[in-house]
C-alpha cells in the first residue's frame, strides 16, 4: 500500500512517503485515529473518559439515508483558481474551468451502501483481501476482518450507524456504488470547485481556520495530531451535523469527517488516485479546500469514504 502524504503544516512538510510506511507518516502527521469506537449513542459522543459528551446533534435529513440521487445539488459551470500558493508544491495555483454538474449534498452513508450490497451481492476490496487499514497505537495497521461493516476492526460494528458515512471502501468500491445508481465519482477539479466556489476561499466556509468560532466540522486537534472530542465525536460523525461548515453550494462535510475518493489519477504518482477533504483526525492544514492526497485505488481505510456526482440535467 502506498500513499504520498506531506506533513500537517508548512513548517513540518516533507515530500511524502509510502503507507506501509505509507499512511504511518500520514497518521503521525494528519490522518490520526485512536482506539475507541467514536460511534454516536443517544446524542452523545463516544470517546475517552472525561471527554465532552453533551454537545447537541442534528437530526439526519431523510435525503442522506434515501436514494443517492435525492441529495444531488446542482453545481453551475464556472471558472476558479484551483490550488493554494501557501500550500504544497502540488497545489500551485492555476485557473480552471468547470462544466455544470451535480454532487451529493452528503457523504454516502452506511445505510445507503448496505442497500447497494443487499441488491447486488457486492463484495468490497477490503472484504476480498481480508483486511482493512485502521489507525491503532499511532500507526496504520492492516487489521484482519476490518471492512465496511466493521470499520475499525472485527470487534466494531455499524449497528445503529446507518447515518454515518461508509468507510473501508476502495476507489473501485466507490465507483461501483455510484455506477449502480447511474452516477459517478467527481473529478478533483469538480470536487475543489464544489468545495470553495469562485471567491478563492481557503476553507469551504471562508478563510478563518476551523478552530475559531462555531463548530464547522468533525476533525482533529489544532496541534497535530489526535482525534478531537470537542466537535462532539471521537471518530466518525453522522452526516449533516455541521451547518456552519457548508460549502458555497450547500454541501455538508466537505471538510473533515472522512476523506473522499475522486475519479482523478494523482499527477506524478502512477497507479494512485486522488482523494480530498480531510478526515476526523486532521488538523486545519489538511482541511483546506486545495489540499491533495493520493492512495492506491484498492485500499480501504477507516477514515476514507466518498460521495457521488452526476452530469447536469438537460432541459
């Protein structure tokens, strides 16, 4: 398994490393997890002793649990500056034009993926390989029995977690789900345009770092890197919880919660696929709309999910 990950902030950046090494450095620098379910129970956040457990939570909209096309949002055609002059070398700013398309308002949930599997008998890459990548003891480990039904290992479960984004799915698994519903994965350019619009904002909500003011998403500690219970969830949060973190087009969880697969190969990394958005263990540097990450397309992790896109409706 290989993944190129720069460090979590400009002062500690490195050119990247590989996931056996691969997500080990990623984990130590930004995609951080700790043992514990991180699962939401009766409106409370599961986590370590003494953590905050009384933050309010929003009811999950029916559109997040129904047919994937129910939450598609129309994204108009436009031109924007992709990248960030203050980011990594692969984020060099350039002007890009995007045709109109549609993108799911929410990340694909466990409930939606379960119906897809029930309808098709689909078997995911982690299930076929017999393991998924899980962050344990400050390193990524290939855990036998970790899969989308058991995201953090065989002792964990998604029971009563239909509203959580599905994880432990590869790029191929994500593409298969989208294709079954006559949808597709977004390209990197589409994803970034949907995340930031045309005004050059650094984050989906604007230019302020996520730790200032209201809760804007599910992500890690300001100082890299550990899960942060202050957003209400130790690991994965149900979709649609953070209205203060909406993108200009009204998309939830574009920054944080789980990384999202795209359809784009990663430039200069043969065989690698780009993913975007950061996850529940990342700090603010990795939540920027321009931040880029790459993984092998058959890899499943407990911090990576997806959402589907579609071409515009022609009138």
